C-alpha cells in the first residue's frame, strides 16, 4: 500500500475528487509509492517569487515524480475565454493542466537544489489531471493538454499502470530504483512522516464515503477499549454497523470467541459475507437464526408454524424459549464477547438470554448499537445498561440532501459528516392511480439506467408493503431489466430489486425509490419512512399516491 503524507489526510478532505483519488492511491499503488496530499510550494525565479499548491505529489524511486490535480468531472473548457466552467456555472480558479505543470517544474527545481544526486539520477517529472466521475472526453482538449496525462474515473482502477505510462511520456525512467534518493526528497518536503493507518485496512471499503472514521467514531472505538459494556446510540447512517464489525474484527484477532448479532436476516447475510471474505473466526447470526441453531444443536425441535397468524407468537415467545433451553445444553460453547446491532428491534425479554450467551454473563464483553428513531416495531427497550453512554449523530452514509430529508421525517437535526457530498435533492413524485404509479416508477428507473448510466443492481425499490400487495405485483421488468424480490435471489447483477423496509432495514443502496408510503405531512413524525429513506446513499426518489396530485417531479 502506498505511503500517505500527511497520515491523517483522509478524514479531513472536503473535496470529493481529492478523496476519490486518495482512496485509489491507497488501494492500487504499492509501497514503493509515496503520496503527498496538498503540497504548497514557493519558488524564486529571476528574483521573482512564485508560489502555488498541488493537490497530490507522488514520488517513486524509478518512475520519478508526478504532480496531480484532482478536479470535478462535470467541467468544460471554453477555448475563447480560456475558462474551465463547471456544470453550475462556476469557474475553476486555475487551468488544472497549467497548475499541475507549474507544480511539477517547481518541485523538480526544489529537488535539484536540495537533494544530493537528483540532477545525476535524471528521474522523470511529469503531471496529470484527474477528473472525478468523468467517463469520456468529448471534443478536443486544449493544446496544452493531452489524453496521455488525463485521468478519468476508470483509470483509478489501474492507477499504477497509468502512472507508468505518464512517466514514460515525460522521460525515460532509469533501469534501477533509487530509494535513498526518494528518502532524501521526502526529508526536504517533510522533516518527519509516518505511514497512514486507515480504519480497518483488512476489511474492503464499504463505500468511498461511508468507510471513513469521524471524530465521533474514533471516540467510540476508544471507549470500546476501556469498557466491557457499552450502549451506543446512533442515527441512521452514522456507522453503527461498521463500528460493530470493526470491533468484532479486533476482538477476534485478539483470540476471543466473538458473536456478532443483529435482528434482520439480510443484514446478517451481509455481515457474514464480509467476515467470511476476510477469513475471520466470528459467529454471525440474526436473533431467530441463532435461536434455531442453538435449539437444533441441543436436539430440540424448531417447529415454525405454517399458519401466518401464529408466526408472531412463535418468534416473539417460543423461539426465545427454545434458545433458553438450548443454552443449558452441555455442548454449547459460549462467547467471550457479544456485539448487537439493530438493538432497538430486540424485545426486553431477550436481553437476559443474550447475556447468557457470554462465558461470563455479568462481566463479559457486551456492546449494543441502536437507533430509537428506527424503532419501527414499537419495542420497549430493555437494555441491560441504564442509558446510552455514547451518541453518534453525524451521518456518514447519506448525501447532505438526503440527510435533510431524513431529518424532516424524524424531527431530528442530525448533521452530515464533513466529507459528505451534497448530492441531488430527493425527487418527490405525486400520482393519482395505480397505473400512474407503475408508469412513474418505469420512467424513473429508465432515466437512471439509460440516461444516467446507473447499474440496475444499484437501484432498490423500498416498499411499505410486499411486492405482491403493491402496484408492481405483476411487473416483471423495469427499464428493460428484471425486477426481482430481494429475498428471492442471491445474485443481483443486472437486476433491479424490490424489498420491504422491514427486510431492507440495515442495508443500503446507491439509488432508492420509495413506494407505498404516505406523503410526509409537516410536523408529523414518520419513523418507518425515515428508516426507508435512510437506505439511500446518493439518490432518493419517492412516489406518493394522492387523490389529487400536485405537480410531479417536485424537488424536496
């Protein structure tokens, strides 16, 4: 992994383009690369002071140095004025290619003056501009630019190879690497440096924005080191699941027997996949799945009733009773630590059983994460801790616009994380009939897939009711893509999913379409819709069926 300087750059970066590039450098560059973020420079030329700053300066013992500017991808160049114009009409302050070029020459000149042997080694020095989110170049670049040193979004996956190609454009790299030369160059730029330690480097990134430590999350991890029991209250999207997963990982690597417990089946499946992918010895279960496994391992029947009217009583009362009986089996191995996500969904009577899962029920490690605003089952809380010791109220998962919509539904004032993107406003669509509702969903999905290039599996329709009871009951495809129930398939590539909020709770998607919910009324709390809206990371559309619809396509 590339060395990053300064080591705490990631969480503090506000620019989306710079954040994406830094993540790509961390993931795709090997440890021969050294990446400086935000490098100011001063250069005296002909008694005249020149100063500037480059977004990234990359050093390599053989490929040389690269000055990289990271800019938004929604930009165009006006050849007559020489301006770079963003989609909102604002101008970039500087031409990014000339800015990168000046920085490359200035830093190379600095090294020629201060790094012994730099002139003799003749390392290449080049530059490039990365346009975040851009997929292709339309038209001709200005004469001082070239596709050869232009980085598009797809280039990030092959960043090391692209940098090698850029290096060869600016000079022939030497046959051998010179690590001592690079160490001297680093000492010129930074007298002291450290390797960056990213949060949970062993776990794959959940999302470019979500997988970042906020100051609140750092505080929680610090508390988890110091206390054996902790109740953590956090709003939707604040990173509760990620923190539970990270703490479980750390405990497992300390040799402890760990149980990661949640309420929802799909969330348990997702967590189990993450754990298995990393080869971690962590037991992952949803509560009723654990009841069944413990009962059956103890030789007890687990008779799930066929009558739907009997299911609630079975899962609320009988299944926990079977868990209690199974725990008395001499063959059951208890745990050193239990971490519970979705704590608001657990009934009060279950917590004693959860405590009994511990090898030391009264003193074992027990951490519970919950959100009272997602208490969609109306549970009474029966936590074994008196009150939440820590609170997370920074939203890491959702865009700022979606966070605002969520706050309006729950009557909350949760703040977006510093690195959260603005994102498009949620789209509010009003329709009058079931047919109009289906047609509206078709138009929304067609726009996402065909016009905006969103992959179908990035789209989830979150409904208040089962699909069989919705306007999409007889719909087999949307925007030319199969429409499937989230619970019915394991592979979602190329498919648009439908899920009830009760099943999709705890999960997330880039684009979410809300269906079957009541249109929010000012001042009315709607926890169910709050929970559903919080599943959307980047784009949210809501389709409301009203007797007399207002203008469709309203922006929130």
